[in-house]
């Protein structure tokens, strides 16, 4: 009798224990599947966000690059800043060559904003925008030609070389950020002729007759991509 | 004898309870797996869409104009200058790029 009771007692609850064990196994398997699916989903979202922040950075870089070589764009301002534009000589010297004294390095803080109807476009933000010019050399040649009376012409030729123009900025989109740096070499060669009139102790009526456009090295986007990868490792150069 | 009969009843109840529990569990796990499959499928579709968008952007094909913005580039300090450049936002799939007009 007692043996029978023991036997029955051993059986009682066995099915529930079995179900509990199976339940734990199934739940673990289910949780693993859900976790794996969630990871897959978050990876795909992150991949999309990374691509988007990359294209926002690349778009800004392309717009800035076009702006540099525009007729009155940023490159024009660089030359203006260095002091070439409007600095026609008036000393009546002929056939002079001058190495103009310019800073070896110029660092400029900048801002980039995207606006939609004058309000910030909040899908993307740019900050830490900086332009660094280094290795600047400017040589000016001048020849003077007397015309008649107080009138004379000044012919200027200039040869500007900037070894490196580096533009760096950080792009932010959906919590992801991308640091990007672009490097250009920059050169401008050209000439202009100014018609001048000498009065008692000053020159007036200077008219620029020819100011050649700037030339910039075309960007090689394969190089851009290489820089991009380097920058992604937070090694902005 | 009474005790033995009662025990038999308990075992039957336990089996029924177990089957119910198992059925509930199976339903739950089925829902979990089904949901996971849906999530994984959406992730796969998103990856495919991203890849297609990248290909479209790189080749400049199948891009739709979606917005007109102003790109402002300002230089501070001694060169105090601001440039306002109109740009067009183009989209392929879920990815956007912009460029000058």
C-alpha cells in the first residue's frame, strides 16, 4: 500500500514540471529569436542613419566646393582677404616682382546652416566648421606704362599658391555624427590692367580691366572617400 | 483506496492544466516568432531599400525633388561674409541628398 502511494505521489506533478521545463526552453528560444530580430532591425536602422549622415556631409562638401570656385565666391574672398584685390600699386615703378608678406597660416571660423523658409531645417545640423589655409605664397609682378599727361596704365600679374585649404566640419543627424575634412590645393594666376589718373599726391579713377577667374584643383571624390574613412576614425586632418 | 482515487484525479487535472499551459505557451511563442519574423523581414526590406537608394544617389537616377532649402555659409572674423545658396533636396527611398540648382 505504501509502495503504491509512493509511486502515485512520484507521478503527481510530473506533467506540470515537464511543461514548466518545456516552457522555459521555449521562452528562452522565443526571447532569443526576438532579440536577434531586434538587433537585426536596429542594425538596419543604424545603417540607414549612417548612410544619411554621410550623404548630408557629402552634400555640404559639394556645395562648399562649388562655392569656393564661384566668380565672387569664397576663393575670391580669400584673395581679397590676403590683400590682392584692390591693391593696385601706384608707385609708378616698372617691372617689379614682389613676394607679398602674407600670414603663413590663416584659420577662419565658419557656420553652415540649412534653412527652410528662413527657419532651421532640423533634419541635419553642422558645427565645428573651420577653414584653415596654410602654405600661402603670393607673388606680384607689376609694369607701369605712362600714357599721356596724368594718365598711366598699371599692368599687374599675380601668382597665388595656397598649399592647403582644409575645410572641416561635423554633421549630425538622428544622434549620429560624422566628422569630415576636405583638403584642396588652391592656386590662382591672372593679370589685370588698371587705368589710373595721377593727381597731385594720389591716384584716382582706377578701373580694373581684367581680373581672371580663379582656378582650383578639381576634387577627386575617391580621395574624398578616403579622407572620409580616416575622419570617421576621428582623425581629422 | 480513497487516497489512490483522489491521486488519480489530481493527475488528470495536472495533465489538463499542463496542456492548457502548454497551449498558452505555444501561442505566446508562436506570436513572438511571428513578430520576430516580421521585424526581420522589415529590417531586410530596409537594408534592400537603403542599398537601392545608395545606388540611385551614386548614379543620379530615380531621384525625386522633395524640398527647396537655403544653404548658408558664413565666415566670421576678419572676413565677415555670408553666402546664401539655394539648394534642392532630392530623395531616393528613405535617403536624401541636396545640391545646388
